[in-house]
C-alpha cells in the first residue's frame, strides 16, 4: 500500500517521501530579494519530499504583494541561490512557484504606478480581494485591488516570455524545477474563467481551446526553456478565491487541460482545494475523472491531514499530499505526523511581514517534554 512516508520518483527526481510543502506567501523580503532568513525557513522544512517556494513574481508587473522575493533580476537570482543551497544541503528538493497576479495587484506596486493587467477590465470586488501594498500615506497593508486593464493581444507574448525567463532564472538559482501558478484567481485563472475573460480574440472566452491557449503557451515556453521534467503547474478548479465565480464549464476546462498536459509529460499537476475540510471543493469523483485524463504525478492541497492523505493515496487518486499552514508552525511536520505527535498551531498574526517571529522561530518537537510528562 502507498504510504506518505515512502520514497517517490517524480519526473526522474527521487523524493524522500510523498509530502509536498505547499507554496505560502510570507512577505519577509523587504527589498524583494530572498535572504538568509528565507534560506533558514526553507532549510528547516526540507524534510518534505518536495518544497514549493512561496509565489515568486516573474516581473514587477506580476507583483501583488509587497515584500516578496521576485525572480526577474540578477540580485534576486543570487538571493534564491542561498535558499536552494540550504535545501540541497539537507537533502531536499525545491521547485520555484513562478507567479503573475494579474488584476490582484495595486497601482502602488506597478511600474510607474500603472494599472494592473488582466484578461479584461473587470476588477475583483469581493470582500477578500485585497493586495498587500501601500496606502495613500505609503504605509504597507491590505488595500483593495486596483481596476485592471485588459492585455492587448500583442502583449501576451511578452508575458509568456516573462514566464520562460523566470523558469530559466529559477534553474540558474539552483531550483530543481518550477511550478507555474495557474490557481487562486491570479492571471492564468483570469483567462480560464469565462465570467472574467470577455475577450473576443484568440485568447477569449468563446471556447475551451481559446480560454486555455494562454496557459498552454506558457507551459510550452517553459518546457522549451528548461525541459518538461522540471515543469509543474497549479490549478484550483471549483475555487472562488478573489472573485472567481463558478461557471458551467469548469469540468470541461480542467479536463481539457489535463489531457493537454498528459501529452506534454510534465513533472506534475498540483490541485488546490479551496473548500473547507468538512466540504471539499474538489470531489473524489472529479479527482478520479481528472486522473483518467492525466496519468502523471498528481498533488492535492487544501485542508489536508494525515488520515485523508493516506486514504487518497490508497485509493490511487493522488500521488503526493501537499500541506500548507501546518508547515508554518511545524518545521518538522513530516516527523510529527510519522510519530503521531501533537502539532503546534500557527499564529495568524505573524503570517505576513515582520522578521523571525512566526517565521523561523518555531521549534521542532522536544522529546524531553514527553519524557518529563511520563
């Protein structure tokens, strides 16, 4: 029977277990460059079979959070080198999540204070659609995402190239591969969702081939640059994050992508379930159907726990389980779950921004406490 704790081969890379640490924005890079604290944070969690970095923007235009490390400049590449070296010294593997937020940005983060870009001019306007940017007084914090402008058809090739360049930079920085961020209401999903994408060009909402064209052009460009075995992608079907309404074409869209990615033989597909633990957004029926179309490595994240992960593995619905928030306060999460040790609850007040507190100061489990209790 498959186990979370057994080794696993993904895209020709040997992983020490079937755990993935999901990408999580931490907003600790005050100058946009990964530093020694970043390296320590990932080193502490390198016991996961696969680490996926926090989202790292492919350009200034693609940025939607202040104080996050990008991957478009030489200085940023050098900063990430310290991170990948730290992970590799611990025997870990790490992919960079390459990211363009699209409309989920704010003019204070954009080049020359311009508008963010998207598939259309429709702004995100639900109560969670905030960018971590700067207010009118220049103070950092959560502010409403700005109204975007639609990308012109001729501009899309530039975005595709930015993704390919970011992938190449990631490999130069020592990453074992990249995860293209196509989830959570960011730019790629803004093209996939026909309620947001109102275009009439070849990237428009008229049919599934047009709505998925942008995503697949990015995948192909990244493959051409670094090889299919180093390319993963993340999706969040049935998610509603950042004003992404459901539509009747969800299954058609993602099953079309599954078949297209099967043909490209990429390293993995990473699905993010945005539903609560009591009511997952991604049903097991959908997982099974997706699995029929895509036979490569399938990772699932979202309200994950040991019991659910092991059952999904046993049923053959996934190959790896991704854990997010539990890794924040439990750098030794793999060991804790292996030994059924109690988990520390993370402090949500220190998720974004700040220094070492709530970032690198969570300890591993202290066995001596257990001995004292006995």
